[in-house]
C-alpha cells in the first residue's frame, strides 16, 4: 500500500511498521488518535507532501516520487537526511555495538570470536561515519549553496560550473552495506554459535534492519536529493548561458 | 545454488506484475528485469545474462525472428512464450515453454518449476570448499598482501591471483578484506598472532 495525505497515521504504522523510525525522525511521537497525515503534519509543522513522499519511498522499494521535486526545498530534504544520519550514528549503530558486546560463548577459546566480531563491526562503523561525514561536509553544503545561487539568480563563472558535483556524486555514491552483508554471512554461516542465541539473533535482526534502513536512506538521496540538485545545476547553467 | 535469473519482456504492466507474483512463489527464481519492448533487448541480455526470458507472443508479430535473435544473444537461454487463450502458434516448437494466459496458477508454477529443475540439473553444483591454491591466496589476502605481492610469492600471474580472489568471494559470499580475514581466523587458516606481527 502507498499512503497519501488523507491516510490515518495509525493505519500507516499498522500496515508497515518499518516506517516507524522515519516517523520518529520527523519528531512525531505516538498517540496520534485518528488524525491523518495532513493533520499531524500541520500540528508538527512538517511539509505533508514531503512526509508522504518519504514514507512511500520507505515502504515501497519500487516507488518513485510523484510530486514535482521542485516543490521541496533542498533544505527540507537535507534536514531530514541529517536527522537520519544522527539516528544511525547516535542510536542504531551504538545499539548493535552494545548487543555484540553482550554476546557470549562457553569456552574461553570461543570468546575470542567476540573480539573478532567487535573489531569487524568497529571497522564498519568507522566506514559509515566517514561516509556520513563526507556527505555532511561536502555534499550537503554544496547542495544548499546551489539552491541559494539559484534563488538569487547568481551568474556563475565557467570555472565554477565545471566543478558541479552531482554527476560524480551519483556515480560514486558508494555502497556502505558491503561489510554488513559480510557480517551477516559470517554470523549465519561460519561463526560458532553463541551460548546466548537470543542475543545473537537480535544482533542479526538489527543488522538486517539497519541494512534496509540504509538502503532506503540511499534511495532518498538517489531519487529525491540528487535529481533535485541536478535540476538546479541545469537551471544555473541556463542562467549562465543567457 | 545460484538463482535462476528470469528476464520478463512484457509491455502490459498488469501482466508483468502477474508474472512477478508467480516468480515470487518459485524457489531459486530471481526476477532481474521487467523490461518494455522499447528498450534494446540485446543490451539488456548482455548486461544481466538471464537464464530464462519470458515474453508475450505479440512480440512475435512485431519481430517474427525474435527467438533467433534471443538465442543468439545468449547461449542456452530458455525462451518462454505467453500466448493467448487456447491459441496454437506455428512457431511454438522454437520455444522451451509456451504458457497459456488462461492457465491456472498452479499449472504455470508446475511448468516453470520443471524448467527450473532442468536448468539446475545442468548447473554444476558448487561447493563452498576452497581449493588448496585458493586457501593460499586467502591467507595472503588476510595478511594484507597486494595482488602483485601475492603473485610474486606464489609464482603465478596477478591475473591468476585476481581470478582466485573472485572465486573465493563467490564461494564464501564475503567481499571485504576484513570479512575474509575474519573467515580465515575462524577457520584457523591464520592465527591472530600472525596478524598482529604484521601490524
């Protein structure tokens, strides 16, 4: 199912609970009653069209945003992406780390597995943090700058236009899930089972969830942010040619 | 077991979704692309290397020799035709399977399962056991050696090193060097002390 502005927010969660973290990131707490998306968004001063698009991207992998991308400001998109970054960095990843820390094996020999998995996950974490930091330092400020240039109809120099970033960002938008896939495979196929299987299962659940969430996040960057900024770059080129 | 890759060439969205639903119910089947006629078929086939191509009989009217083109585009590809209700087509014999659009779901699933079984029996069952040479390469990967260094140490070409690495990744389903290192330690191919000595 897809949602629109008139869908009840409670129905959204009942049908697709995987969108809960997104609703939380928008700062909407539970207890919606029978309010629909539009009413809730008005209450929390969120752009209802943007909210609808984001939720749909999260609940349906094949969904392609319908509304004109031009309608949302780059700032709206980036504010949301930054909230997700914070969620990964401050909550999701530390939570998995904590779970890994509580894994246990019976023999002291097998306890070594813990440090193996811990170190592996730490490497992954550093990779993700680096990736997020790159976007926060380079890509997002660039996107905001481009939007400002367009709003002010600033004419750019040839040289500045040659430094447009979006095409190369799109090409290199790298896959930060590779190590997560490896970790899943290692745990499912090769790691001797932990003695607290329930915790091991939770680790795997959380990894699957994080992977899915990161995928959705990347889809928002690829289907909402990148096309929008590319459109701005194109407009800026046109202004320049006039 | 690697999945059997299906390419669906079908203009109608409704029929495409229907095929998708059926493929979803088959084990070992993977739908790669639901393409339209408008895209260049040969390019898509080149890119995704499907084992089975499913398409609508209407495509035959547009391009009567389509099966020759498809067979030529990929060796041993199985062609599945979706035909109108109770229709008998002249060139049915060129297809590996013809599905009547009015067939029951269970019937279609049975026919496609037979096709998948046939394809699977032709596949060489691959074990995840690494060969001795692959183990040699894996140990060196875990120790952080470059392809060139490994080639020199094992007296093989870098090209061979790379192909060993590809096979290791495929067999273990682990891509990153860090992940391969964990695998090597878990399987006692390399000790942590050895690693610590390097760093």
